[in-house]
C-alpha cells in the first residue's frame, strides 16, 4: 500500500494532462473532418484522376504507423521545410492527417448510403451539383456518420497517447514523469489507463446523445 | 552528392532496415497467431460461456480495448516487475500485442458467431449431430468466413502498432530507423524509407487477405461488406 501517497500526490498532475489530451484529440478530429469531408465528396463525385489521388493519400496515411509519421514530420519534413513547429502542433497535424484518411472512408460510406433518388430529386428541382451535395446529401450523410465518428474519437483518444514520444505533455507523458521519479509504474499506468477508459466512455456517450438530438423524424 | 547518398543507403540504412524488418516480422507473426487464438477463446466464451466465464471475458475485452496499447505495453514492461514478472522487451511487446489484439478479434468472432442463424444449429441437431460436430461442421466454417474481414483489419492494425514496441526498447524497424536517423541526422530520408517498408507490409497483407477471402467464399453464402 506504499503507493497510495504517491498516487495522492502524482495523480492530480497526471489528470491535468487530460486537457492536453482532449485538445489534441479535438484538434485532430477537426483537422481530420476538414480533410476527410472534401476527400469523401471527391471519391464519390470526383473525376477519375482525383479519385486516384485521394486513394493514394488514404493508402499512405492508413499504411504508415503513427509513430513513424510523427518522427517523419517532427524531425524530418517540417524542419526540412524550415517550419519550427512545436510537438503539440505536429501531433495535432499528424493525427489529423491520419484521421482525415479514416474519416474520408467513414463519410464515403455515409454519402453512399443516402438513397440515390435524393440526388436525382435535387437535380430535378433545379439545384446545381454543389447545392445538391451541400444542401441535400451532406446534411443526411453527416448525421449517418456520427456512429462511425464516435469510433474514430475512441481510436484517436488512445492513439494520442503515442504523441508522448514527441514530448507532448498529455496524460501518458505525465504518467511517465511521475512513474520514473517514484518507481510506482504499475499503479500509475493503471490509473492512466482507467482515465483513458473513462474519457472514451464519456465521449462516446456524448456523441450518442448528439446522434439522437440531430435525428430528423422520418429519416432512420 | 549522389555517391554519398548511395553510400549512406548501402552502408547505414539498408542493413538497419533489414535487421529491423526481421525483428518486426518476428513480433508480428506470433502476435497475430496468438492474438487470434486469444480472440477465438474470448469470443466463444462471450457467446457460449456460462455466466462467470462470460463475465470474465467481457471484463477482459472492456479493459484491453479501453486502455491505449502504449499504456498496456508500459504496464507489462515497466509495471510488472513490481509483481515479480520480469519480461524482456520482446516478450513484453508480444504479450501486449497478443492480449490487446485478442480483445479486438473477440469482437469480430463474437459478431460472426451471433450472426449464424439459430435454424442452422437446430437443423444440425435435427440430423443428429453432437455439439462438437455442430461446432466443427456447421458453426465454425461459416463464422470464420464472416469474421475474416474484421480479423484481417486487425492484423493490418497489428503490423502498424508493432512500431510501438520501440517505446519499450524492443529495437525493431522503427527503432533501427531512429538509431540511424539520430546518428546521421537524415530524419526525412530514414523515416520515409521506414514508412515505405511498413506500407509494403500493409499492402502485401491486404492482398493476401483479399485473396484468402476470395478463395474462401462459398457460392450462396457471400458476406457483403458494408
């Protein structure tokens, strides 16, 4: 039971990392959505060359491990381009690019599951392609994508622990600080894991509520 | 410049990548097999087990899907010595990958087992099959085919997550890359090359899995991906 005083003193410090973790995850989700949405529209409605290009993007960011991408961008590409970005910013960008690849697939599925007649009807009442996509297809597709999106949140939350490798002061990094100073690795890391589980639970619950809130009657 | 670059590639990078890739493969293959076995066990317990077993399997899945893999690896490698369990980095990584991917596999196995209609089991009983025969000849052949796309994805995730072994000082592909990069400062080139090797692995695995799925398809029992 010698670990209890350490937990009492160390855990508040670890828990403060929650904000960093949540900001990284929220930022990555936002970056991912702003990449994934145009990519999804592009794969469904775009010309052949654009689809090829998007496939290439998705193949790359889904095929290379997060840790390798973090190292590649943080130590390699960004300094090479003369950009001096903090670990935090790089973490958000890299996680966002990866999430964008995955989100494009989620949203593509959602767009394809909107009945075809919707597009035809929109065109029949004289909407342009862009109007039809923006006003008719996407409002339905985005609602359908929320469950997939909540999976993406859970995955990003857990992957965000890896950004500790760059020194982002999130939960995992702080847990490591405390653990390596006090040698209480087991209780500290278990607490960190439980915290991640709690955050996953709360986040997916909130998204489930959102899913219910934005539902339009008559559209299952 | 170009001969210099070639020299670097020939002398530093290529041997390191080959060494690292070999370690990565030795991490991935046992974890893939053991993880799948773990998933089949946990998945069957969740569907067919009696209440205590089912409860234990559910708890296992909840914890191992809920904790980030990195935290799990740290618990095995840095945390377990407190309980007297001293693992080498390699052992800790394989154990961590196996148990984590087992939890995810069990989800797909469970879904596949549940998707087999009750009528199939009743029909098997009606023609006099024993429980084991039903499992062997009726349930498993269908369930494995339905679980394959999901489990295949999990294996591909495993290839990528094997890079986290570096964080518990198991020097595999990423670790070898990091060593070469920090001694030569050629981060972009080295990690682009490392990324390319992973892409190769992932693409190869995707092809193999697609081929396997195609080969295993039974006419009339196609499983449609959403």
